[in-house]
C-alpha cells in the first residue's frame, strides 16, 4: 500500500480499566486521558485539526452520549469533528484518512465505554441480525463458544492450549498498570460450551486516546513516532452459518492490504476477547513464535468495549515510542466471532 | 455530602421491521412449518436465506424448501440460560445445517446435558405451538436419530422466484422485535453534586478555571474549554428568560396541560441558560427579558416551574450571549 503522506501515532493515554466506574460520567472518565495525551504531544484542547471518537450509546443506555463526551475536548470555537458508533480503532482509521488527504496535520482520536452500566451480554445481542439471530438473545460468550468448539472439532486447538493463552496474557498484564486482570486468574467453571470463565474477557469500563500527526509535525511531537505504514479493515458475511468460524478471513485480508505480510513484525497487539480467537488470529495474521504477542495482556486482561481495539493501536505505538519495537502489527475486532477486523502496521525509524 | 448517585434506567425499543420478499417468505414459511432457503449464485442453498449473495452481492430470489431435519455443525452448552433465550432450562446453542441446505442456522437444542450433544449429531425442528412468523416459531431443535426425511427436501425442484410467496395466504410482511435493556444510570460526580444541592433547593454551578464562566447544570467539564470544572458556585435562584416557546401539542404521558411555555432561563450568576417551564403568567405575556424565580414542590429534586418575580425586565445586553 502506498500512502500519499507519512502519518504517525505520536501519543497515547488510557485509563486504568475497572469493573465499575459509578463515580464518574463518561466525560469525567475521559478528561484525564485527553489531558494526558494532549500534554504529551503539546496540543491545547481544541487545537487538533480533526477530532474523531468511537463509542456506543447502547453500552450505558444514554442517547447521543458522544455529544456529551465532546464537553471534554474544547469544542468551541467549532472544531472539525466526527464520531463512529464503533470501537475507537475505526475512529483512528477515519482520522488517518483525513490526515492522508492533507486537510490537516494533527488529529485527536478517543474512545470511551462504560459497560458496567448495563448488562453487557444482553446489550451485545442487539448488534446481531435482527431477523434470525437477535430474537434468540445469544450473548458474546455463547457465540464465541460455538467458534471455539468448531476450532476444537477441527483439531486446531484444545482446552490446554486455550488455558495457556489465558495464562500468558494475564501474566503479561502484570507489567501493565492499566490492566484489570493481572497475574494468576483461575480458569473457573464452564461459562459457555468449552469456554471457562478464564477463557472470557472481564467486563471493563475505560477510555483511551491517541494523537496522530503527519510528517515533520509528528517528528516535532514525538522522538520516535510510530508511523502507520498501512491500515485496512474488512468484514465477513453477517450470517454466522455463512462462514467458516475457524478462520478469520476478513482479518487475513485486512492484514494483506495493510502490508502486514510484506516484512516480518516483531510485536503484535491483537484484539482477541476470547482465548480461542487468539489461536485463530495468530494463524490468520501469520504470527509465529518469534513475534511478541500482546505484551499488554490484551483484551483478556482488560476489555473496555469500544475502547479495547484503540488500546491495541496505542499499546503497539507506545512500544515503538519506547524503542521496544521496530515494526508492529495492531488489530481490532468488532461484532460476533471476529466478524469485522481492522489491521494496521506501525514502524519506528532507525534500529 | 452524599456520594455519586445512581438510578435504575430501562430502555425499551419495540422496533417494527419490514421484510423484503426473501425474509417474508422465510418467516411466513416458519409459521406454516416449512423451512425455505434461497439459492445463491454458486448454487448453494442458504438457510437462513439472504436477499443478496454474500459473495457477489447479486439479488437472490430463488426460494428452495429444505427439510426440518439436519446436522449439528458446532455447538456450545449453555449452563445458565438468560431471560428471553429460547429455553428456560440449560440447553445447547447449535449451528444446524438442515438437509438440503449448504449453510447453518443458529438455534437452541433441547438436550438433557452436554454429554448428549456432539458435532455431527442429527436433529430436527420442534415447532412452537403458537407461530406468528418469526425465528422463534422454531421453539428449538431436538435430537433425531433418523435419515433425512424423504420428500421434504426439494433441492432439484426450485420454486419460481416471486410466485412462491403467493402460495401462502396472509404472508408476514413485518415483524415487531421488542427489546428491553436494564441499566444503572450513573450521572457522575459533577451532576451528583448538582442533584444533591437541588435536593436542598439550591442551584449550584461549577466555574471553569480557564474562562471563569459558570456552567449550570455542571457536567464536569467546561464545554468551551475542555477542562475539568471543580469550583462550585451557587447561582440564582432568580433569573431571566432569554428565549422561549409556547408548547401547543401535548406529549404522550405528559402531566402538564397545553398550552404552556418552555423557556431558556439564565439564572443570576450563571453563564449558561438552563431549561424550565414558565407558569403563573398567561402564555402570551411571557417575553424575553422576563425575570423569574423557581417554584419548588415538596419531595421534588427539580423546580416544578419558574414564575415571574415582578421585577422590571432585564435589558437585552445583559443576556444576549445566553440565548
């Protein structure tokens, strides 16, 4: 993929992700994160050339909640602003495209989600096909369990491997002060099909923000910008029975179009809320044992819905900023059973 | 001072959805205990059917009847069914490829336990007693140790596009899908402080540390500057009507009779106007600049309405930025 301009992630901030956040509104949860990422990149509130956010009103049951969240960004005099009813990673995609057009040199991208306000399993049924699937009210773990069973039936994994995925992510999260489940977490009883509670993500509230900048502006804002070399998103058919659940075809296609297979990556932050999905994504994204996968602990350690995908991009970029990675893959997913996938390739300059 | 407030919040949305020719035929078929698929461009029979080819996006209309028996392609035991799921007792979620179909349908399988379920097992539809033209007309699947039932799969005899639907009398053309979600609403720290003060009949805004303007009601951040507000300052109780409208159409479930006046009111000391109802004055006498004060009723968290104070009207220049 050839990009008309060089655009990089130059700043990242996130909340400590928690099971509940009744003491703060979404705006109040977001404010410290916005302040931190703007301070880090030297931007004043309202100064970014473009602002784009990701969130869903269904999570907390508040209509137009994204307009309230705008209280936190300094939206007067009027700013150029957009919102996607999706994970913030898709807001990052829109902001990246905006920067590629040359319309502006900086963008603020943020996401917030308060899953604790509602019954997340019930809320997420509302994203399903309304004719044949949503009326049955299957939760995300139910559907992920159908996928995990299909993977086990295909001989591509077993419960021992799934438990190892859970343990590895939560062990990695020991070094992540923002994660919710850190260290040893019991696998627990079966929650759905072959999946135990330990195979499933926690319910998390949280927020995250990144700043994107182009060219020399990026170099001024950040010692080692995480240049976005490619970014693409693809979607599988809606019907769960229309696709092979043991594969993530759209993830593979997005990775291919993002240029992920053009050169090896040393790090990958992948958005796999359920253990079996990491097994599927490692295959689809061709991540071998030499790649450091989810050093943050991934979504199994903290899964603020609408935020966790953007966090993957932030975490991957932060490792490049710190000189811990040279070329990293970042991935976000949306919908049931890895239906929709967004893949980016980030690079640092120099060794 | 009391801590952050929470309150139960119920959101219900009974979506009414119209059906295209394919979904209409499929759901009408279920009502009549017939399962229809659609033939895709590559010859595969899709169940549940789609209106457009998932691979090529071409319009699909060729309906095909498939059998009410099939094979489990994957499954997941559900040990603790949740409200509104197909069965109240533990069951297996299953994807079932019906005989004559090439894709699988999601539903529930009634089985005594996970040991009784496996991928590849044979199942058949258990029809609901009351059928309305919905996916829930299939009550669930049940184990069925038999071969595909002869004569029920007509793979080689596709129905003509279009005419099929007319074989059903009174086809289903739309569905209502009620949904209810229960929340615990948490307004956050700033609004909790505001509501706590209101309970004492005091209206307390918060001052922006950057522009010094007072936000009422406060939401924790100055919407102009994007910075946190923490300095509390009491405003009002008197204020000025900055603009208003006369409401002539009664809202459903509203307890107030029309006509009434709904106004923007800039409380003294506030730099934002808030909303309130004006009473104690004929509608046609309400005007911009009218001075008003809140009227509280026992047990209410908010002023019931605002009424004229009798003071001279405020000059336009004093509120022109607060319309």
